């Protein structure tokens, strides 16, 4: 009911409402739970229960720190940043390494990465989704993280900069380097077959 | 409502968002510390600038035997270290401000360094550097080695404050507080500020020094020009 009523209200407006009344928080939860669950899946290899626990912690942190949200930022950038930090905290807790754990076929990831990374020649039909996932897992974590945000989460440079707390110039550098590394690995993979 | 939604809402039920002032306070604190350490670094840099400008490089061989020995003995290393340490602390604070991450590290460091150099130049121009000459001799061993190097009458260097001027002599109190009579009959005297002088010459007796050259203790620096007073 409440979700429908505020369908066209911006996240930033909803934040103001939540600060006055907790009941509006469900709007943010509904808007972001699927996206964030998918994002956690993409950057980690936690099991379903662990991912749900992380997601819960993320929303609790979002609520508790709501007054620190700066409206110069997009709310989505802010909540993604909190999610990423929470995932990193859990990596430390469980002593795990970041992994590209899930790329859904419906993501249309292949075409996005082909055109976005200018890899038409490198990625042919012989290199399938599973191979790309494996290759992505082999590249440097910091480049991988930026590529996930750019091509899977479809964030722009400013948003990636705000999520990872790095300058936009560095985002561009990481994308270029990631792209280069990905190209090299795909070529190597192609030759080895 | 899904199970997850319910769990989230249950968890926050008894919670309240942290007050805005706490975040603002933290933010202002980081900014204030950044600015404070930027000023500290500028102070240290002003003293460094003053000491380097006034270091007696032209007499280095005479004082220490070689330029490098003189460099090691007289370069204000401590102020260089303070400048760099305060610069790093200031940079770390600015980097951790809300939007500090948006500026490239190299750019942020460059802005910090240029601001520090500019402020140091301004502080130095208004005479802040002279403050380092006011500290006592014991502290000067660490913070102002130049002062220590100029209490060497047996080697021909003496410095201090002129308390009386006559046509052929000066009364001078050196940095150890000892009173000297300086014979300036054959001396080449460069106009000096009232703060002090350095003298090259020979020790004649326990409290008499024959000057060959009388020089101002510190060089004038831009706006300090008004302090310059020539000998009658």
C-alpha cells in the first residue's frame, strides 16, 4: 500500500520521510533489497543465509546512519557503498577473498561487456558466460570491482567514484587497466584451446 | 511482506538514527584538524625557510671546513621533519573529509604543499621566522643549530645583541649572555637590524674581540624592511 503511494517519490525524499517516521523505511527496503542481494552475490561467494544476514546488517546500518546521508550524493551510491563495506567486513570475518560468484544469463552481460569494453573481436561465440566468469575472477580485484559496477550494476563514473570512494580519474584508469587485463586473459584463453 | 523485510523491520524497531550533529561534529573536527595541521606545517616551514635563507652558506668552509659538513651541522632538519609530518597529518585529514576521496591524491598533496609554501612565505615575511632566535641556547642545539655555531670566538665567529654603539667599538652580549667589547676600527660594517649581529674576526682577550666584518644576524625578508637601521 505504502509502496504504491510513494512510487514516484525520490529516494532522497523518502529518506526525509523515514527520519520523521520509521514506517517509511519499508519503501527503501523494497526498492533496494533485490538489487543489493544481487550485488552481494556478484562480488562475493557467500551462501544464501550469509547473504541475507549481510543484507539485514546493511539495512540496519543504513537506518542507524541515515542522518549521515549527504544529499549531494545519490542515495543509491550511498547504500551501495555501505553494502560493499559490509561485504568487505564479512570477507575479513570469514577470511575469504572477493569472487565473481554469479552472472545471470538474463543480465545480458555478454553483450554489454562486448560493446562496453570494445571486445567484439576478443569475445566470440567460443567464449561463453562461464569462461568469462572464470577469466573475470582471475583479474586484479580492484579492476574487477570497477568492471562489475560499470557493466553489471550499470553505474556511471561518478556513482562508481562515490561507491568506492576513489577519484573519477582513478575509476577511468581502473576500467582501462581492467579492460586491458581482460583482453589479454581472453586472448591467452583462446590460444590455449 | 517477505520474511527478510519483516526481520529488517523487527531489527530496527527499537533503534533510532544517530543524531545529525554527531556526524556534523565529526566532519567539522576532521576539517579543523586538517586546517590546524596545515597551519602547523606552515609555521614549521616558515622557520625552515627563515633558517635556510639566513644560513651562512658563504662562510660554510670557514665555519665547518666544507660545504657538506656545514650542511649537516646547520641544516634545520628538525623543522623539515616537522613540516613533512604535519603535512602528512593534514593531508590524511583532508583525504578523510566527506568528499576528500573525489580529489586525486597527487592533486591534494600538491594543493597542500603550495598552500603551506604560500603561508610559510607570508609568515616569514611578517617576521615569524625571527621567533626561533628568541629561544635559549640549550633548545637551540636542537631547533636552531646556527646560533650554536656562532658562539665560537676562538675560531673567529661571534654573534649576539649590540647593547651599545661607539665610533670605534661595540658592546655585545653573546647568546650565552657574556659581555664583549668589539673593536670595530678596521671592520667592514654592513647595516644591521637591531635584533642582532654576527661578527667575523679574532679573539683578542677573554672579553675582547677584534672585528673584521660586522654583519646583520638575519637577512631582511620583504615586509621586514622597516626594521632596518643603519649604524650612525
